[in-house]
C-alpha cells in the first residue's frame, strides 16, 4: 500500500542569520512523520527555502510550526533583500508526491491558511491551485507592492486577504499558502554588474511579457559578488525545459557583450529535469531514465 506523501517548500524572509534559520528548520525537524530534505539560504536575496516531505497532516503541522517560529524571530520592519516578499513566511506551497491528489493539497492549504490566520493573526492569501480568486492566483499578483506596499493595499477590496485580519501583522506581515505542481528555482549569473541587462533578459524570457510559457523571471543584483542575476521560476519543466531557457539567456547575454558565469538550482529538483538537459547537451540517442543507476536502486 502506497504511503500518502506531500512535499512542502516554505520560503522565509531570512538568509543571513544562521541561528534564526536553524531555529526555523528545527521546528520542522521536531515533527514526527516529517523528513527535512534540503534547505538553502541566500544572503543577497535574504531568503531561505526549506524542503520537507511527510504525510499530509504531519506536513501541515510542520508548516505551521515553522511559520510560528518565523513570526517569532523575523521582524519585517527590518528586512531588506533582493527577492520580492510579503512576510516573514513568504509562501507555503504543498505539492502532491505519492498517493495524494492536487485537490487534497488544496484542502491542506486552506486548512493551514485558516490555522495561521486564527492562531497567529497573520493575513493569508491562497495562490495557484488553492486560489479562490482569478485576480489573485499567482504569486506576482499577490506580491505586487511587496511588504511595504501591501500595508495599505491590504485594506482595499481588490487585495483583501482570503483569511485573517485585513491589516498586516505588525512584524510578520502576510503569508501566501498554496498548492502547485513541482517548481524549479533556476538562477543564471552574468559577468556584469549592470542590473539593467539582467532585467532586459528577464523581460525577454518571462511568460507575462510574451516569453516562454511557464517561465517567471526577474533581474536581481548579487551585491556580495558584484554581478547581476536572472532569477527564474519554472512552473512546468516538461512544458518548457531548462536548457531552452538557458540557451536563450546565453544568446541574449551575448547581444550585450556579456557571458554566463554560472547557474544554480535552489532547493530540490526532479531528476527528469536534469536528464532532459543532459540528453539535449550530450545529444544522447534513445536514452532512457532506466539507464540511470540510481533510478534502479530502492
């Protein structure tokens, strides 16, 4: 009998203070039935992405515990970073993994959102598959204005939260809770400190501006390294593979006399996404996932 399994990938507005990051991750580790798979932090984005799996109820408990700990330790009035955000716990998505439907993840998101609103007094927006409003379905729509702008926007009918108070929590802000398929956070670093180039390339590839379907992108500055980055979220790697976006970014960068100095994947990614890249660049013929050693091991 297959064990019900969901993945949860909460994002927190803290990527610099290691003690705070560890305290938040520990909140998930302490929940029975949950396994922390990965967490990564970025100082420039000032953000941490945590990935854990578990049965639905345990995953929900861990997500709430992490959100409560973040609300306790993160003051959004003092937060600054390159990544858009609306609260201490910025987003909490649930992703079906085994013997769990998307509808069950939607129910999980709605239940968690209500608990966060009722117990922590944090306003909650539901997004992607869990969204209840077509005008506030995507994260860019919900994050418009970011934490600072949402303080006033949250009072308007167009930006009324789905659960909780119609004002921001004084230090924890607001939180978006949702259900979605696998998403790949894929960043490409450029050999330039000119942020405008990264922004122009991001405009070229992002779906909202006529670029690739399932591609969300923005240009950000990595101050510690002095270079610009095209920060990308791929919401469907099968519909638009990573290598297609990478090649376009490389081509566009060349137009501006810039090279790609590296790329990175934040958090976990499905194996198939990387196999698709390998198949493309190695020109593999008749390649099968069954040829991967690890795919044949229990």
